C-alpha cells in the first residue's frame, strides 16, 4: 500500500521505516533536506526497489501519490501542524485521506475533521504511543475521525502494530487524540510515582542495589511495567544517574488532561502534581539535582529519546 509521510523526526522516521520494511511504498518529505539525505544513505536499497521515494516539496508528494492519497503528517503539534494543514488544504482533494499523527489537542482535531469533511477529504487524528521502541515492538495507535478512512488504512496500521502493538478506532472527530491525551496524563503520574519510589530507595540506609530492585519488581510483582524496563535500562547505563540532568520537558498533553478533568469536576491531583514537578524542574536547581527528577528524565530518554543525558562521552563531544 502507498502512503506519504511528512516529517522525519524520531517517530516519523520510525513509522516510515517500519512501513517500508513491511512491503509498503513510502513517499517521504521533510522540511530540512538533511533528514532526507540521511535516509537516502541508510536505505538506498529501498529506493532502488521503489519502496522509498524522497520528495522535496508537498506538491511533489501529492503529484506522486495515487488516488485516494494517504498523507500522514508527523510534524510537531501546534504551529508546525497548523502550517502543514494549510498547505495540504490547497493540494489534497475529494476522497483523499489526511492523517495527523502528532500530539494535537483534541479540539484542534475536531476543528480540522469538520473542516476537511466539508471538503470531502477524510481526516484522521491518530495518537501514537510506543516511543522509539515502537518500531521493534509495535505501536499502540488511538484513532479518531473518518471511519471509512480508518478501514481503508487498516493494512498500514496492521504493519505498524506488529508484533505486539494495537490500533483501535474510538469514534469521529478528536476521539483518538482525546484518548492519547489522557494516556499521556496517566504516563506523567506513573513516571512520577516510580521516580519518587526509587528516590526513597536510593536514600535508604540499606545501600540497595537498585538494578536488583527493578529486576525483582519486574518478575511477577503488581507494579511490573514497561516503564520499569526503562528504569532498568537507565540504571544499567548510569547506576547513580550522576550524568543525567534533572530538567524535565513536557509536551502539553498532561496540562490538557488536567484542564479537561477540572472542567468535568474529576479529581486529577496526581497528574496535576506530576506536571507541577516537571514545570518546577525547568527553573529550580534544587529539584533538578534530586534523584527523583533525574529518574523521570532518564525514563523519558529511554523510551522517547527526549534530550540526551549529560554523559561523559557527550561532554567530550561538546554536546
């Protein structure tokens, strides 16, 4: 099946690579040519087999893809996505399928769904989870928008879900991005609880081997989880997290979850406090230096590649 992928960041590149290695033809575009050049070097054999096609403009993308076109945007949510949607509005046509796979606000997805529906363009908002491990393990995809578009692209989603992922259609409009928004809010709370627990363990007078603690928690315990795998990976690389900076980024979705929860009079205290902790880590040196903040950031790096930790190697390279 043919698909165009717009945006070759960590997730966009992994999605493109997973699809083409499963036999689909992938047409790719990226704002900066460096990412296209890198893909050309890494996957020359797929270009020869015409399973990978590199394009330098959106007009080329549209002219190359067959009707009904399937165009999947993986550019960052916000202004970048808004600009891409405006550009695509001038080139896609009736029956085409337009997908936003970024972490868009569900209300923005509702607006785009209604706008493109009026133009007979089938719009989908797909929340994608799995991080940089999704290419190997399979992505978890939360889909909302035009149901006929979802059914049409099922072969693509089946490929992306292999071997252990899933795709689920939740309804029209912004339903998929709403489910993904709440997923990220839950993620914040879970990561904060894990980090705080390991902060208590790290300060213990028992001088515990934290890697052994993780292994024990992962074998049959109630709290065994993918996030603990990320803790294990981080501790294997840096047992004391002394080379990890406790400055934690946010992507907006936990904030949106808190806002919706308050609108609905639903308690979201854990998510709100975990978000507040991340926000304070942006400027409070005392928080940045805690094992808790370093652990949250270490998990983010392990599952999503977010911000390279300050390893000795990176210092030597001037990064």
